[in-house]
């Protein structure tokens, strides 16, 4: 739900986001509910909730949906969601990390394993794919929010490790433990954020053919159709075909 490690960039350019708007809203709502349940209901006091709400706004989720998701955190006492990570290799041995938010890990594990197997891939143990990646805090901002020079200076002041300007976005990378401190410093100058997430960034990206890419994107789409899947990362270099 990023071009280098995460396939969101290609998905949005191919128009998949519009077709799956309700599913995207559902996943964002789940994250808001869990963030509100685990911490303060006030976004100002809960960085995870604040980031979840900002991501929802970037996806144009209606305000009433956001408020409903926060309210659900109080009513939904019966469900305990947990974040679980699955690692493996998809079509053509591409390394894949799948992050889920689930209230039934047996169901999720079974579904993810089946999707991998049907695509000719296989699930591995913890660490089997993640050693191909670095885990980083990644904060994305629309390029028209701030100039290239200003964001670079601000990122350094905020304690970030790196600032990468792309076609439509500024991407600020930092250590996982510092993500909310860096974000708090950025918020002194910036109010609109696309997303604030922990991402798996590949140490080395692999290239594939157009035919292999088509097969891989189909695999990603089937994975993302699963209600429990929140994020997908891979070490493949995706291109617009």
C-alpha cells in the first residue's frame, strides 16, 4: 500500500489505486484503528496514529471514515490485531517481504503460503529474504510542498540519514528508531505528508524482463488483494512498460 522496494509507485501509475479504492481505505482504516487502540486517541499524542491519519488523507479518505476508524478502536475490544512479517521468494526467485496486520495468524499464514506456491514461489523462514534489505524509516512528502534545497537542509537538521528527491516526491530516510523524532522535527515546517513508514530497502536491486515483470505484478496484485496484507517489498527494479 515505493518504486525501489515497494511496488506502490508502479501500481499508482498503472491506475490500480482507483480500482481498489475501497480496499485501500479498508487497510488504512485498520491501521488507524490499531494505532488508536495501542496508544492515545489524540493524534497529537500518538505518532503512529498521526502518521496513519496523514496517509489516509493523502489517499483522499473521507474525514468520517477516519473518525469511524478511531471510534472503532474503543468498540472493537474483541479483536487483537498483530503485525506479522512473511519472507520468501516469488516468481523468478525475487526476494519478497510481506507485512500483514491480522487477527488470525493461521488464516493469514495459510493464505500467504498458498499465493506464493501458486505463483511458483515459496515462503521461507524469518531472515531468508530480509538479509537482502536494510530496514529504514521512510518519510515521503509531495515535491511541491518544499524546494529541493530547503528539504535537504531541513532533513539534515531533523537528523535524517538521507534525502532523495524523485519525480514527484521528496523521500527522507532515517534509522527505524528515529523515524518519529525526525518526523516531529519535519512537522515544524511541513504539514502535509504522503506517508511515514518503516520500509525494507534492497541492498541491491535485480533487473528482470518485461515478461517476468508482468508475472511478478500479477503476483503482487493477488497478494495485495488479501485483506490482511498491508505492505509488499521486493528487491526487483520495476519499470513502467
